């Protein structure tokens, strides 16, 4: 009896020290006496649960506060205790809704089971700690690591992880669709309206994707202007229709500080397992489809095909060639003279881009054509051209020569960059070349975009600076007459496709006649391109077209040869036409 009394006293002392330590540490205590069946909850524990201190502890009360998803965890502990589970230590996290205010809290519980020498369970002691703030901080850190802060959707790493998980869990008949989407005009909006507008565009884009696909898709932001969609079990016509509807939604203008801004998205699609069985292969395939779509059908969905790889590789090679030519300063202007048909005299030039190849010599721009669709490369190519043309013009003027006006071509991609006017005209101003010697030549493609007001204001600014505006390839696009009315155009250039088959009574002749007549009434200068035969020149002059260029007079030539056309005593490039 003495030994038993000593043992019981020691146990009580130990329990009391434990309770004092737990109280000091802010822990709640759930004490269950398995012999008497009595439960005790400390005041701290009741406060954590939002309960009145006078309430009597029981399992139903505790279970009622645990959120339904976690109730089985608590019930399992209670059941194990009654069943004589011999495990002495246990830990479990439970989420509750506090009784007094309904707030969701996370409780970390740790428990011990104590047994008599006979092996009978005598006591279950549980400590409870409110770890809500810790869990919230951990969740916030975890969320931040896995999500894009701007849009709130998964980032590239987390999206790829989810893609890998979906592939691993895929059954033999499972179809996964991976779609990459590119936000068109993000850079342009950033440059024109500021990064706050671009940020709003990205957030709007993410919201619209959620609206379009809902819970059916995993959505991620994979890069600056690129998003990803992962769809399971959707294929064929339903998939295509869903993506089409989403792209239509993406093309809806959005409001920013009272302005209506246009945007759209281009999409590339690859499917598992048809186009790849790993996340890397699927991402590459959909990226190739997106790449092709951006260069051929912006605003639409492109589906991956194996033949696309060769086209992308060729394009990549072309872009690398262009980068090398730019890096090594191999871009040079060649000049094709514009000739007055009545006199054969050179009255100006069109500056055409050429580049020097180490072994093949001078190359035409079609060998690097892909570069003109890339904003950064188009700008770099243009910058080298403008500096060189400004240098040549300055030199000719210093020699006392009269070069007339020199036309420089602007790629449509250059209009997507800010500060276009200063970048183009700056080299001429720095060289002291009067800007009325400069002609800005554009194609109708520039006028067919969404931001027609912006393009119009840029062209007006060019004209107000003293430069003239020429519309190239006139008649090959659509709405050409509208363009003459809506945009400041000083010169139209009749495309060579109309000049090639020019003869009395032909359809091309009728079109040329109408162009020349219209330009005359609008007081717009006309230049016929691609003139190769004297009969074509004769016809054009008789119909009132004053200027022409083409191989009948001269191909594009280096600056030194073009200079010879301007020197005193130089013969005209065409005969005087009298009939």
C-alpha cells in the first residue's frame, strides 16, 4: 500500500507540473480518466473553442465544433481510446469553427495514453495549441511560392507540377488538352498606356479565362504574356468550340481610366497522348502551335501538327541570321531611283534593305523576312537603315547634289514600339538633313489594325514634321479608298501586280486608270512600281502617271552607284515619251 501511495502521489505531482507548464505555454488540456470516465477541459481549451467556462465537456460538443471534413479524425481518436489502443503517443491537426464567433481555427493536438502495470488504460491526456496564425503564414508562403502574384493563378512551376500529376494519373483512354495562350498587344499597351494598364490587362485576362472555363480547367500564368490551360476529358468539337468562345471573350475591349483598350489572344493546342506523353513534350508541342499561330492567324486557335516543327526551325534559323547581321552591322541600304516619265530624270529614291553575307555577298530582305515580324528585330533593322540613309543623304547634299526625296520603309511591327517618330526621324535631324527630303513608306497592313486612331496620329505627326507619307502596294489590300480618306497620304504606289500585265483594254489597265484618276482628284502623287518594259512606261505616262520605278530604269543599287545618277551631266534613265 505504501509503494502504491508513493506512486500515485508522484503521478499527481507530475500531472500538476505538466498542467502548470501547459498553462504557461498557452496550451489547452483535454484530460480523460479512463477508469472513472470523467473528462476535464482546461479553461484555456474552452476559450480556444469559444465555449462558456461553465460548460461540461463531452465528445458530442467537441465533435460539433470540428468542421465536417475533420470530424472522422477526432472520432477515430475517441474510438481508439475506448477500444484499448496501446499506442501511447499521437498527433493530429483539426479545424474547428469557434462556438462564439464562427471563426475557423486550426488546432494542433498532441496526446498521451497512460496505462497501469496491468496494461489497463488509465488516462488520456491531450494538449491543444491554436496554430491558425502559423498555418496561415505557412499557407501564405506556400501560396506565394506556387502562384503568380499579379493574377492569382498558378505560376509556371506549379502549373507544370499539376500537368505532371495529371499525366501520371491518366488512364489509358484519358485525353488531356494543353493550351498555351498569348496576350496580344501587352507590350504595346505597356509602352503606350503604362505598366498599370498592362497589369490590369493581365488580371482581366486571367479573370476571363476563369469565366470561360470555370472549374473544368487548371489555369496558369507561364510567362510575361503567356497563360496555360489544362483540360481533362474535353476533346474534338466541344474543345474547339469552348476555346473559340474563350478567344471571343478575350477579344472584348476592356476599360482603363476611361479609355477603351483593345486586345485579343492567340492559342496553341497539343493533346496527350497524341502529341506527347511527358509535360516537356506537350509544352513544346503547344508552344510550337502557338508560335505558328502568332505568325499566321492571330486571335485564333492553332492545333499542333508534326510538320510545324520544320517551319519553326527554319524561322528560328532565319531570326538567328538576322540577329547576326544586325550584331555585325551588315545592314546596308540600296537605292532604286524614282524616275520622271516625261524626262527620264531621277527625282528621288526608295531605300531598300540589303545585307552582306560573308560568302554569298549582298542578300535581299526575303532571306530574313521573319525578322520584320519580330518587334525587336524589326526595330534594330530599321535603326541601322535610318542611320545609313541619313548619312548618305547628308553626304549627297554636302556634295551639292539634288537627291530629291528618299523613301524609307517602316515595318508594321515598328508601330508596336513607343517613340516611333523620334526613333525614325532622329538620325536625319542629327545629320542635319531637312525632313522634307524624307518619305515614310508604309503598307496597308499598318492601317488594318485595331488602333487606327493611334496610327493616324503617328502619320499626322510625321507629316507635320515635314516628312511625306507614301502608301505602298496600293490596291492589293482592302478598304483602300477608306484609307485615303482616313489617313494623311501624300503618295500612292501602284503595285507591280497591276503594272505587269498593263495593256489597253485589260482589267489591270482599268484599275490603274481608276487609281491615277482618283489620285489626281485627291491631289495625291502616283508612283508606278515594277515597270520593266517601255510599253508599260508609255501607257502610264499617257494616263497621267508622272513617276515610276523598276528595272526598266534601274534596279536597286549601292549608294555609290545611286550617286552617279545625281551628278551634273548624268544621262536620264528613260527616254522622253512623246506619244
